[in-house]
C-alpha cells in the first residue's frame, strides 16, 4: 500500500506526448482544405447543374506560374531595349547623313552660283556703240567707259576696277555712270570685296532703272548681302527685284532663285 501511494504522484507529473507532430498537423490541415473545396464543388454542382472548373489551390503552383510570366516579361523588356538601341543608332546615323547632305547641297549651290556668274559675264549685253576713240575729245566719258569695259572683257579685272572707279569719280553725273557702278561692283565681287561691291550696286540701281543690266545688278546686290551675312536684307532686295523686274532674263531669274534659297527667304 505504501509503494502504490508513492508511485501515484510520479505518474501524474509525467507529460503526455502529442500524437501529431508539426508535419502531420500540416498534412491534416491540407486534407481539411481539400475536403472543404470538394464540398464546395459538390454543392455548386448540385445547386447550378453546370460543370465546375476547379482552380488549383496550391500556392506553389501559382508562384511558379508568376515566375514564368516574370521571366517572359524580362525577356520581352530586353528585346525592346535592344530594339530601342537599334532605332537610336539608326536615327543618329540618319542625322549625320542629313548634315553631310546639307553641306554638299550648300557647296553645290555655291559652285553653281559661281558658274552662273561667269556665264552671265560671258553673255552680258555688249556695250552700246561709242564714238571711235580717235574722234573723242580728251577726257570724253564715252571713251573712258569704252576703255574700262574693254579691260573687263579682256579679263584684266584689276585694271578694269581702277578704270571704272576713276570713271565714277571723274564723271559722277554722266549718263553711263550707273552702269559704270554696276561693272565696278562686278570687279569688286570677283575679288570678294562684298561690302564695297554692295555699295557700288546700290549706286547703280538707285531709281530702279529699266536697263538690260539693272535686274542683274539687283541680284548681285542680294548675293553680296548674303556674303555679308545679312540674309534679311537680301530677301527684302529680292522681293523688290520681283516687283520691279517681273520678266527678267532666264539666267538672271535662275540666279535670283538660287540666292533666295541660300538666304532662306520665306516663300
């Protein structure tokens, strides 16, 4: 009796082991979840009579699906980045080619203008008949003009410049002084003295004379203004050219159009 009494308290203090460990508990929880889903499916089929689409309840499967989509998105993003880089390179190349093309066009325009100027000088109207030199009195304006013009036709532009400048100074009121200023401007243009050339052309076209050389003098003035980096003044001069000389010679009209493009005049 004494032994039994002492053994009783020892047995009552020993804890009982949990029959379910942590893994078993998780399994039971998943089974209960599956049972709840099956019951829901059975009740839904009974109530609606429609086929039931069972969606996977496993979180791991959903996470795997999301991972696959994320990989696809990353690949698409890399592909788009590659396409953008290619487009950017193509745009840069096109921009460089456009700049080079503009330079070529400008160079071609300048060369064409120079050729047209030479052609205009070759096709310039011949001087009006002057009295024979031997019949002219000393210091006769007709003789001086003819001599200056002859020097220019011979290609001696330096001597022609001096001769026309002397004519303008000596005969400021002669009938051919405006034309002398025009040819003086031509000689100055040849050696790129654009500021002096512009002054000569302005003196030549004062009053907008209706002479064969006047339209060309206006175009030459516009070209000098472009060379002096005064495109606005050049465009204004060309607008007046169109109004004052509506039917200029074809070669003069062509050079006026080229100058208008070079000065970037508004249409």
